[in-house]
């Protein structure tokens, strides 16, 4: 496709050497299209940019011979904008379907199809044999897409939601106009959980009232709220033949969650939603939806009204190519070590301060109780330029349990993938001063 | 804020001259923050990039002293991604509200607030005294936000839709789970319109059945479908106290539409949705929603579940700063001239070919009849690398009228803002060969 | 060389369309390597960057499989630096010869060879059938290279210099350690010229003293100093068999100079030096040297000690590709018109102020006399943010004639290629206030 | 200088937090101008780019109110070119002097003055209390500048050159038209050195013939040629009052050389030339010249005829800011370790192959003898994509000693600053196959 005539410009032995080097560089890009898998070792930025540039040169707005007389021809005011969308000014999607190829944008369409393929190979490497789509919207809106698809395909009209204090799923449900039935949490020692039999009861009640429920369960959340028992919920959903959507916002960074997902996938899981920024090191704005049910994913993709900005999808592709599988596995390993470090330091601190580290199963975050006002503590940490910790008062009506009270005031600290050990050490140091 | 010590590095008269030049350059950026209006003359790319850079250096992920231990800290895999979002890795919005300031992203929050201010000044210069928000999603999803807000605020449960053959509004309605009641089009000479009294009847019927209807009218569409009479519809909505959302996808590029909007705003218009790419020369992916009803706009903004990618909003800001008001007014003028050129050329062609240019009011697009298969003609034009024209068969069930037949097979050609006269001439030339 | 497997990612008709667009985009680059001529129409920045990127991927420091254990392996501290040299971290040249291919940098070597080819085609289009090399140093140092080559090849030991008040040639001569013999200027009406017979006398004297003179003549200079009669000088140099170097700093932007060069090339011209920034719209730092004598050019290239930064050469390539021939011819036409405008405005001003426009042949610059202190006038203009004009006192010992006095105090104003008519109008307006 | 009015756009506590972050980011840049020293920790690319952008906005070609009517106004054909020179389109230097401030370019002038200050602080941190200038030309041309300055200031007319097989110094001397007197090397065991008393003899001879010699000594070279005894040479030059220029191409990366320089500086050293790419990780094209004799440096700077491209100087600034002192010291430490690794591996290899590692003092490079044709070995290594090693035949007339024969065929391998241990291991592995 690229036939460059260098003959006679430099001595032929050097020319051959140069061509060999060029070829080996281009081969890195060719390999991506041949394999359509996440590379073992990440690509450098230069190669990734070149790959994006090549693809963007396939879109009609880059056609040197094009005649454009439509009203939506990806005309732009400034070259800055072309950079901001990775060259894909026509966005992604077709009015009919998010993942359908767009006739005006063959390059963007290939980019999107490739991203989804690579995403699937990435998930497969993590042990999840699923279909997947990258979405141009973040977790909240991605959940809305899944719930709306459940309504369309299965006539679901009520969302059973084992309560977690998370606005996005609640707003997603409200946005698409479905009713939500909350299932209350209970206290099990320090841990806050939703009893699976309560979920089952809620399903039965709705069915009895001739409704079509679906379940939106939560896999990843801040302690002391523990993960929903998605394996059992999947079995129940299977039994009652009702859709099951899992909110796994940061599920794919730790095997604790991945193992649960693997087991759940054996029963009824229509879709899992994870965040691209929380797991894949993209800027905020994209999501990933995955499932064994290819048909349901297609339904999800059909829900999206119109086209979307290409950037969130490009960001996902860039992360996958830039990290490579080995780096990601390494980061997962480090995350586990960081969590251990965090727990060790917090336990030390708890002893000193006569507090306790809450006994809650969570592979990412930990809680320490406080005798001070936790909201005040969090504000102080913010002013100390620490971002991330949350301070929750025991009597915060929506903070921990739904409407109930929790035994302790506490502070949540995270050691998510990508966190630096240095930052963990510093935050515990600062906590010591503030608590 | 920037105190640079150049003393003694070069002779002081040159230093002063350099500082003066620097100051005048920075003053261009300061002026934007002081005025918060669209500049008369556009800024060059360098200044716009500098403005974005300064703002992005206010976000916590750019804080050189930050300690990050959260799970959503805008960590990124590659610098490419920082470029792709204009430096705003934390995106925009807060889980509570799209336009609320995000504590982790003061810079992105200012960027967004500034964009909305400048957008309002731009619309005011066009004669529209409205509140406005730039949305991180395109027209279809922006309509979904408006309809969902109408449901939340006014309990609307059915969308009255004077039929236009446009998938996005229909999908938007379906996505958010509202019922749609279509109102049929009728033929008035060549023109296809929806009778206002039919809309009124539909409203009455729904109200009678104890429903809460809202109206989604269409201002901009391909001929032969003419604009809905939004002024009359606004009066009716006022009378019945029901929400009125206007789909004005490419409304702000031509005074024909703007004048209608001005009149409609005197009655009931809850929100108008326009596309950022069709009007403002951004890549696809953003929208603008505007209204005199600030409260309703806030409701719209509250609908969005979670945060979003900053890029579509940055693109809108870049367009407004890059074009400036004078350039935009000039482009509007040119668009009018282009439409005249297009009509003149099509009329000539119609004479030659014994076809006719449909007699339909539309300031952007025109139709010419064809004796050949219009779908075939459009395909041929696509292969000739012409993007934009549409070929519609008279008996296409959803092509022109809803379920009805139209008297002619025809081809639609557009002269939207930004189209080149050269391209218009070329497309008519090619049409001559193909028709 | 680039075999991208898109199969199955999108429908094959779209794939074909995308491939066609990509191919046509890449063809623009292929064409440059096939033709090795300045394109008629300039390329856009994106294509030029892609061409540079492809070439830079041929250098050994970009080799993904390279093992580098030398001390000069183009290791860099920051990616910024890679951008600053267009990707060519190994620079250009080999210790032996500036234009020889560098084994570590096949890509940079091709880039340089290509630049020289395109430069030659550009000059040919201007009517100059010459060999040419782009130099990584500006005019002054390029003259030093030519003079040093003349010494090496012809044992020249003295430079005959018809005096022009220009530091660079004098410093170039001093730098390379040659003696300079000045030939005095004379007054012919308003014009200052060097008599050709005086040059001939100087040559004879030097030869008589057993020296080997060469001549460094000046084609382009500020009025009232007129061009040296390079045609006659070329004849004399031919007759005496001595080298002749022409300083044609901004010679290729106007046919007045080009015509003189064409005629001079029929006799003895060893090399002409022109500035890349004054003629070709590059940043300062590069030069071009051209001649019919390929052997002499090679000698010039052999003079350069070591390698050099690639940037000045890349800048020349970028200009040639970006402008294209048609744009350059258009700019030449506009320059002529600007000069006419300048003269008209200055004549008007002269009448008003009872001054006169000096009667001197110069296609670029004009002089107006002043009764005020010209140095003071120039300083005022600088403070009014006007760059370019020069104010010369009649009794400035080195300002106009060598050691002599000129009849008038005067101000020089230029209308060089690229100047804006608006700026010409403004400068004369300001002059009116200041004079 | 930058007064940004953010009031009212976001809540004031967030605004303050954002302003604090911005301020701390800008403080990093302010600190550079306040300290004018190499920072301990390097700056990230974003900050460096911002610093360059700010400075470039001081040049007259960036003045939004400028009127340009000169012939050299830094007009450019493409924005690519502005990027290629770091925004400094006016280059550096004034026709009178390389380091003088250029009235058209206050920003570039400050950039250059700042670079020299930072360079001096960097050298001071290495123990060299000297004045220094960054040059826009590489080592060879920088030597030419020094020699020409010696001629101008001290009327030197012959360069005494203790022979090293290096083309650049020889070409530099020839370029500026000075005679060179070679002093022959001798064999001391494996090592090749020039006897200091031979240098003294050469000086005396030239003086006797009424010439004004200067000495160009070599500090850094490939083994088996060892460093000239610059301390003794400095003493001799002091005694005879003749200029002494040291070619220290890669001298500042290792204390072996730095210590020698410190001692030599106590006697007569007029200037040392080092390469910016070999020591400071810039692309090829810049140099640094340093000396205790500020006056001589000024003379050097006055030699340069005209202005020069800013890029080589910007590259030096970028390296100093990007690396920071700590990183550089760390790299020096690693270089020493790499050299040890290299020697260990080569000694092992020598045993296996019954060759020997030459016993030569050199802190960077090592030689291993070979029974094969060394030129052939080097070619094979080149084809194995190894860059850096040199293969020298014992009877190469200019390869080791001047005109003489060396006892062994050998291969030189380097472990210069920045080399990777991995590459050292690989090259010895490949050597094992090839030898």
C-alpha cells in the first residue's frame, strides 16, 4: 500500500538498511491488524500515533478528492479539534447502531471494530471469555444502555437494586425511566451486605405483581459495603429467567472480582459494565460492556441514539496498545502488594490511635474508624492535597446503609491499580496527623 | 500569577519590548476570561492551546504536590490520551450534575462554565436571548436528556412527534422508555408538512386518556419535509401547559430558523437541541441545548448519569474561540449565497433533464426529481466520492411521509454552512452525468 | 511496504472505499518520491508530517531491534527534542562530507538528498538550471563555506569585495582567515554603485602581486546601494580564470535578480548563496547554495567539518512541499504589486513632506529622505512595533558608502516577498506621523 | 503578568484550589528564571514546553500588533516550522555576535542567555568553574570557531595537533585556513600516545620560524589512542604563552576526564569543546564551549558570521531542564558500572577466543583484538543491527597511529553515558558469534 521510491538517493546498501528499519517499524503496526489482540509488550506513542493517523486517513473527510455537500461532513474550525478526536472527526456509530460501520468513516469504523477485538482478547487473557464493546460513555450511562436494552429485549420494567450508596446507577435508572426497587443492606459484623434471599423475595414480589424485574447487582464498591454475591444472584436470575446486569466499575483489576465474574458467567449475566478510566488508565469518559451473550450486547449497541465522539473509544485503544498485556499483569500484581502495604500501615496506625481497621472483604479499599468527624477529616486531607479518601459519618442516611445507621464513623482509603506505594505511605502519614 | 524574572539576561530595553509582546499575547487570553463572550475576531490555535493548557494545569491530576489514593484519579496510560482530552483527564460533570463543578477538576469545571457563557453570548449575538449548555453527547442523546427531564419535572409520559423520517429522535425516545405518538404528515403541493391542528388533536387525545404528553417538534429537516410550525406549536403547548422540545439540529446557521425560534420563544419552548458539528464546525459528538427556562436546563443537566468525556465540550469551546463572531456571521452570509447558487444550478439542470426542483421552503437543502432510481443515483454519487446527497424513492415507507407515498423520486442536495461553492458546482456537474 | 489486514472488520464495500482514500492520501507522498520535484500545489501539514515520520523511521535510532553501544547514538533526553529535529536525531552529514549519506541515518540522508533534488527543480522552474544544496547554516556561514572551497580548489587567498555595508560577508571572510580587498563605491545620481573597471583593477593588482584573488559580489542589497553588475563581473572572472561567489541573499524572489543570475551563469559563477528564510519562508538558520558547477558544490559540501543539525534542512523541505510552485509564483507576483504600492505611497508622502524617494534601481526596497535624524526615526518606528525599516545618517562611515558621505539622511522600507499590503499601508501612515 | 479572572465560574473554594495548583505549576517555571541553575530534579515535558512557549511569545514575529516590512521577519510557510525551532523563528545571534541579544527576538535571546547560565551551573556542579556557551553547531564547527578566535586574538597561524585519527578537527582547521602541524604518536605497550616533549619541540620549531602556534589537544578518543596529557600541555602553553584548545568531545560524562580538565584549567586552557549530543543527550547539531577566560569566549562568539538556527541551543536547554542534576549524576554512575560490565564481559570473551583486551586507559571504550578481519567483523555487526563498534586493521594508515602500524587488529566497543547494560551484554554475545 505504500510504495516509496528511494532509488538512487543514497547508496543502495544504506537504502536497504533504512528500508529494513522502516519495515520493522511498520511491521509493529501490521501485527496489530493481523493479530487483533492486545500485544504482549506495549507500543510506544509514536507507533500508536502512526496507527491512528493511518486509520484516520481512511475517513471521507480526509479524502483528497472528496466533494462534500452534506450538512454533516465533519468540517472543523481548527486543527486542534482533529487532534482532540484522534483524527476521527466523523465520530463513531451510525444512527442505527453504535457499533455499525459508518459509510462516511471507514477508518473510524475499523478503529472501533479493532478496539473491540483487542478488548476481547484482553479480557480473555484475564480469564473472561466474553464478547465486549467499548462505549463512548462512562459507567453511569453505560448502565443506562444495558438497562434500556433489557427493557427492549425482555420488557423489564423494574430494576431490583441491592442498595449501594452510589448515585450513578440510581440516576441511570431514573434517566431511562425505569422504576427501582431497593433491597436493603444488613450488617454482618463490620461488613454491610445484602442478603441474597431478600433479593429473591423482591423478585418474587415483582413477578407476583405482574412486573418484569431485572437485577442490577454491584460487584465493586467501597467498604464496608461488600460485593453482592453475584454468583448466587446469577443463579436466581437464571432460575427466574430475568436479566442480570452487573455494575463492576473497577472489577477487572483484581482477581478477587474476576474469579467471581467467571463463576457468575456460568449462570445468568446479561452484561457487566466496567469503567475504562478506573481499570484501563484512560481519561474519564469511556466504559466497557461485556457478556457471553452476543445478542444482548448487540441490543445494547442498538440502544444508543445517534453517533458519538470517537475520543473515549480511541482512549481505550490507546491504553490497550500502550500498556500491553505484560504491563497490565504487572500492575495487577503491584496493586495487590499495595493493598497489603496499605493494610499493614493502617493496622499500625489503628493501634497507635486506638482505632480499628474494619474487617471487610475488599481487595482494593480499606476503612479505618475515627473518633473525629470523618467529613472534617476528609476535608483536611483534601486541603493537604490528597485526592481519593472519603470520610463517612455513621448516621449519614445514604452513606453506608440505606436509611440505617452504621456502628462507626470511618475513613475509606484506596489502593486501586496504578496507585503509588509512596502515595500510600504519605497518606497514612498525613492520616496520623489528622486523626 | 506569573512572575518571571528576566532581569539581566538581555538589555533592559529589549527585555521591556519582549515583556510587552508577551503581555499583549497573554492579554488575549485574559480578555476571554474577563469578557466571557465570543470574541469578535477568532484566536489563533496557539493562543487557544495555551488557554487550555493553563486551565488543565488547575486540575488535581496536574498538581505537582498531589497524593492520589483514590480509584478514579485520572491516571493515564499514555500522554496521547492527555492530548485527546485537551488535558482534562477528569472529564466533566459530577455524579450529581453534568454542569456542577468537579472538586478533582477545577480547571475542567472552569472550562465548562466558560464554554457555556461564551455559547450564550454567541446565541445572544444571533438574536437568541437564552441560557445554554454545551453537552458532551450529540443531538440524539441530547434529545434523550431533554425528554427525560420533561418526564422528571412534568411527569410527561408520551411524546407527540410530528413525523419526520429521522431515526435519532425516535431512538432517543425509545432509549429513555417513553411512548411516542406519531402525528402524520400531509402533502401541500410538493411540500410535506404536519398540520398543527392534528398535533393539537393528538395532545387532546392523550390528555383525555389521562396522559401527560409533551411535544417534540422538528425545525430542521431535509426537504420535501418542511419545518414544523414551531410558533403555533409553542402557542398550543403554552395553552395546554405541556413541555415542548424542539429538534433544531442545524437551526442556528440560518436566520430563517433563528427567526422562527425567536418567535417561538415567546410562548412555550422548554429546550431546543442543536448539533455542535452541524452548526459549529466541531467533530461529531457534542450538542447544545438552549432555552429561556434556566430551571429546565438545570433539570436536563441533572439527568446525566455520571461524568463524561471533556472532549466534545472542549471542541465547542475551540470552535467558538477559533471562529469568532465575525467569521461566523460571514459564514452564514456565504451559506445563503451558496444556497442561491445551488438552486440556480439545479434549476438549470432540471430544465436540461426535464426534471423539476421541488417547491419546498428550506434555506439549506434542495431536491431535484429524477426518472432514474434515486437510490442508485445516490450510490453512484458515493462512488464518485461525493458525500452528502440522499436519494429517496417515492414509495420508501419511511423515507418521506410516514407510511405514505410521495409523488416523486428525488435527490436531496445540501448547501449547509461551510460548504464550498466549488463543491456545489462539482456536484451538480456530476449529477448531470448521473441523472 | 505497508500491508494492513482490515479484512472482516467492516463491510467490504466500505473497507474498499477506506482503502481507496488511504491510498490516495499515501499516493501524495509516493508522488513526491517518484517525481522528486516541487509539487505544483502544496501539501497540507498532515501529509508533510507523515512523510517526515516515515523517513525518520528509517534511522538506526528508531530501529526496534537495534543494539546501540556507540558514543554517538542519538540518545535524547526528551521527546521534545525528537520533534525539534523532525525525528532526525542523527542530524545530517558525515564527518567526511555534508551531503554524504550517513550510515546511522538512512532516513535523514534520504531526506537531505530529496530536499536538494526538490530545491533544484524549484530553481529550474524559476529559470535557473543549476545544481543546488540546502545548507544547515545561514547566509553568512554559507558564504564562508564557498570562500573556503574556493581557497581549497583554486588556492584563492584574497577576496575582492565591492563594498556593501553588510557585516556577514566581512565576518565570513575573517572567520575563515582570508584577506579582503574592498573596492570602493561611487555615487551615480542617488545610486551607490561599484565601478566594474575598479573591480578589474583590483583583480589585476592582486594577480600582479602573485596573489590568487576571488570575487565576492553582491546581488541583493538595501538601496541606495545598487546590485553589483554580476554579468560583467562574471565575464571578467571568466577572463582571469578566478572564482566568483555571488551573495544573493534574497535573489530568488524577484525576476529582476533571477534574470541577472541567468545571464551571469553563462560566464564565471562558482556559487550563489541565498537565504532560506528571506526567500523560502523558513525560520532563520538555513541557506541554499547553487551553481552550474557540480564539482565546486561538492567541494563546498566537503568543507563542512562534521555533522550538523537536521532542522534547517527539514525547514527548507517543509517550505518547498508546503508552498508548492504555484503558491510561490503567486507570492512573487504579489511582491511586485506590493513594491508598486509602496512606491506609490512613498511618493505621495514625499510630496506632502517635501522629501524625495531616492531614484535607485531596487525591486524590493525603497528609500525616502528625511530632514529628521533617521536613527531617531527608526527607533520611533521600532517603538511603534514596526520591524524592518532602517534609518541611515548621511555621515555614517559604514552606513552607505565605505568611509564616504552620502547626500541624504534616509529611511529604507522593504516590500519583500510575503509582506502584507496592509502592513505597507500602515508603515507609511506611521512614517507620516514620525517624519 | 497573567491575571486570570475566574470569579464566579465555579465555587470559590474550588477556584482557590485550582489557582493553587496552577500557581504551583507555574512556580516550577518561575523557579528556573529565578535560580538560573540546572534543577535538581528534571522538569516534565509539559512544563518545558510551556516555558519555551512563554519565551517564544516575546519575539516580534509573535507580536499581535506588529507591522512587519523587513526582508527578514521570520515569516514561515508552515506551522510545522515553528515547532521545529521551538517557536524561535528568528533564530539566535545578531550579525555582530552569536550571543548578543537580537532586537527582533527578545524571547530567543533570553532563552539563549538562560541556557548559558544553566549550562554554567551544570558544569560548576561537575566541578568545573567556567564560563560556557552553547553553540548552534556541532563539535567540528565549534573547534573551527575556537581556532579562528585564537587567530584573531593571538594571531595564531599554525595548529599543533598531537595526531588522533579524527577527521573533524583536521577539517575544521582546513576550513578556516590554518596550517596544521601534526605531532606523531608513539606506542607505549598497547597504548598509543603523543609524547609531551614532542609537542614542546613542535612549538619551539614553529616559534623559531617566527610563527604563532596554538595547540589543539585531544582529551577524549577511542582506544588504543589515550588522552593527551592536557595538564602538561597546559603548562607548556602557559610557559610559551600560546593558545590551547582542547577537544573534549565526550569529556563531561566521566570524572576521569573532568579531573584532568580541572587540573589543566589551572594553567593555559583557552577553550574546551564538548559535544552536546555525546554528553547531554541532544540530537546531533550542538556543542558547548567552556573556559575560565570569559574574554576568549566572547571572541569565539564574535567569530560566528551571522545568525543561526535556534534548535541546537533549545535542545541543550531541553536536556538540562529535562534531566536535572540528580539524573545526570546517576547516569554518570551507571556509565561507570557499564564500563566495568563491558570490561568483565570482554575479558571473559578474550579468554574464550584466545584474544586480549587491550591495556589502555579509557573510561568509556575498550578494545578487543581479533584474528579475523576487523573491518569485516564491524560490517557483520552492522548487519546484525549493532551501531557503535569500530573495526580497525593494524595497517590502516590513518586508523590508529599516523602513518604507522599497530601491533593488532582490533574492535572498539563503547559504554558511553546512556548505554544500556542489556545492549552491552547483547553486543558481547554477538561478538562471540562473529569473532
